[in-house]
C-alpha cells in the first residue's frame, strides 16, 4: 500500500513539469495543398537530440479557422492510433500563430517516389514486394477502421 501512495505522490509531482520543446528544422521533405513536412531535430537538455518530422499548416491557411480545426482534428485522431505501420504523432504545438505536429521521422523514400523510380527506369516492382506492401497498408487501415475511442465509438 505504501508503494502505491509513493507512486501516486511521484505522479503528482511530475504533473507540474512544463517544458518548451525546441526543434531545429533541417530540410523540407514535402509540401501538399494545406501543409508542409520538415525533417527536424528535437533539442533537449544535456545535448539530447532526436530526429523528428514537423508538419505545419501553410502560412496562407494559418488564419483560416476551418483549416486550423482540421489540422488539430487530424493530430488528435492520429495520436490515438498506435500501430507499427502508422506514423506516430508525439505533440501538437503552436509557435506564435503557427500550429505544428511533432511526428515520428521515417528515413527513406515514400511509396510514390518508389513507384515513380521504377516507372522511370521501366522496371516492374516484384509481385511479392507489391503483395507485402499492400498487406502492410491493409493491416494499418484495418486497425484504424476498427479503433475506438475511450467511449467505445469508432474514431472515423
């Protein structure tokens, strides 16, 4: 019983910790119709560094409440999806008027680049690899479609 109380006190003490994350943008990875994604380094105390991806709303859309709400909604929705084939979102933040998501960084090319490269060199993607990729995407989609919130409601 005393161990539980001690643990409870530690949780109370930790609940007051506040920190400002610092991200150093390294390069732009992609830009879409509404936002951009950057490779970044999260800087912490004592020389701690972690490679991250930072997704932002494009400046033109930052003042549009509808786009901001969609961005926030995306962050909240995806934050509950914990799956090996779905990129993790670690934080939704705001710097000035600019919202951002701090996300898991995955090195390599995206699927579109992979397919384009094969078309460019007129090479077929091996059937076994296509099946493997599709099966992993299907697993992630199945998980996302079956995922429920704390109230038992489907997320999507």
